[in-house]
């Protein structure tokens, strides 16, 4: 079987010739999967050169039709030889699979409309949906992150945080009734869209989560956290525009602040990653077991796990956090350097297996809940920027994705809820 790719203005076409059976279907499946991972959502196949197709080949066409339809794209047969068309008609699939490329979204629209929606921001090509009036979300600072380096946290530091649908939070915490039950499990946590996920430090290292359902609202016992209340009113779909094919986390954060035109932002990003750079606690940072300096050598090796190189490439990553340019105290105590010259951030990332992102504007809560219900959380990391001389591995990289963001009121909210 021979496969050729043809680029159209509205999508990608695969022209296939020869025998399309189970043995040869694997080659096309690999090519189609690669195309979807690269962000192709309008895909057609031309089967006019195929002299035979088996049920395995037909099954492959149906799978990709359902896969792309499920994420807001489309897949179909643009043309077929007489024996193939007859077989598809007999099987009752011709009406579903036979189709041509749809008109482009911009057809019939004015250039002014396109210019208002699409914009290049640094190395990101963005489609931006924003409100007519900017509103700010409120940030609460809970606990003291500096205690981690001063000998850990006691029972007095534990704060029970309720995490409803419109609350975004990142910090150190655990699931449980209180400090005694969580004592050996405190680790990184994040919450957004009615879902909270924690990475326990009890030796399992397997992230666990709680999801809002009915009257159930996720809660964590937090040692420290940044909690942001209020809906994120900007939605951005982005693609790496540069020759590298990927953008750094710092470039994403810089673009978000630029789009909002504000010095601080809360954001949630769901994106295909080209590799993450991060860290996570190995042990619970409580007073009776924590050294005076977790970050000192050699203690840091026992207390923190680092990514020795970029990890989880070609996975889907849910990132939540706060970013600010030259942030004021005490917000700055919760943030770390993220991009030159003065952007700092605190971002956590949950890692999932790859799945194609739906097209169009997505609802944050529905998207996040569906992700956790249908996929397994593989890892939870605190993302860091490793710019050490010679040995530093740099920043996390992202290829394409979506972002929900809101302007942050850095002066509002102090202490526990």
C-alpha cells in the first residue's frame, strides 16, 4: 500500500493506493495518529486507488471518524474506487464516511473579524476569546511557604480548604479529615474546575483525586496554598508558531500576561507537551521529620525528586497556577522565577496519556471533569525553570493547547478562607 499526503486549505488528505488489509492498516494508522497528535482536525482519505479493503481497514476508518468527531473535527472518505465504494455501501457506512472538506471557518467573514480573533503573541499563534469588560479574580494566600525550609510544618499550619468549581489552587496538602490523618502524606496538590488532585508522600507516589459531584465539594488539608476564586474569563487556543515547534512555559506565561494586559494572572492550561521540567516532594514536610534546610545538599536528594531531563513528552498536561511580573510581597513569597526578565510563577502540572483536544471554545469545568473521569493521572509535578549553568535542562515545553485565564487582583485576600 502506498500513502501520500496532500495539503488542502481546509485540511489534510491521505491518498492511498493498493491493497488495504489488516497487514497494511498499521502503516496508515500510524500516519493518521501522528497527524492527529500534530493538531490536524480535518482529515480525509482518498481510496480511489485502493483495489481491496478488508474489515480491518474499514474498522480503522470508523475509529478515526469517531475519534475526530469526538474532539470537534471531521474525518471521511473523499473518493473511493468502485469495489471499495460498493463494500462501504453494503456495510451501511458510506453515508457516514463519504464527505468532502467543509468550508473554512473564516469563509465569508471579514478580515476585521479574523484580525480580532487571531493574533501572534511572541512564539505563540493564538485564537483569543475574551470578554468585553475585564474583571479580576481574587487571590488568597494561605500559610507560609518559607516554613518548608525552616524545619517543616506542625498542626498549627494545617488549614482545611474547600475547592468548589470556580476555585483554582496550588500548594502543599493532602486528602483527609485533619493534620493527624494527613501527617505522612502531605505533598503537591492542585485544584481547578471542581477537581482536586494530590500527590501523596506515603511511598506510593500515585496521584489521587476528588471530583465535585452533586453536593460533594473537594477539600484538602493544606499546609500552604495560593487559592484563586472567580471564573477565568479569557479563553485562548494556541499553537507553537516558531521553527522549534514548541514553546516554553515562560513564553506561555508571558503571552498570557500580554493578552490580558495585566501584571498578574491566574491560568489553567491543557496542552500537548514536548517535555516537562519539575520537582515533587518525596517525604511529608512535617516538623518531627523535616530537617532545618530541605533544599541543602545532600538532604535535598532525600526530600525532593527532580526530572533529570525533560519527561512526559507527547502527553497531555493540565497546568494550573499563578504568574506575575515583578510581583509585590507577600505574593512573591509563593512564586519562583519563570521567565526573563522578572516574571515569576507557581504552577503545578497533572500528566495524562495523549488525547486530542476538542475544537471550539471549551468549558473549563466540563473539560477537566471529563479528563479525570476518562483518563488516569500519571504524575503531578511542581513545574520549575532549571537554568543552572552547564547542567540545567531548561524549561517545560508545549506544542499546542488551550488556556483559561483571568486577571489577578494581587492585593486582595490574605490568610485562610
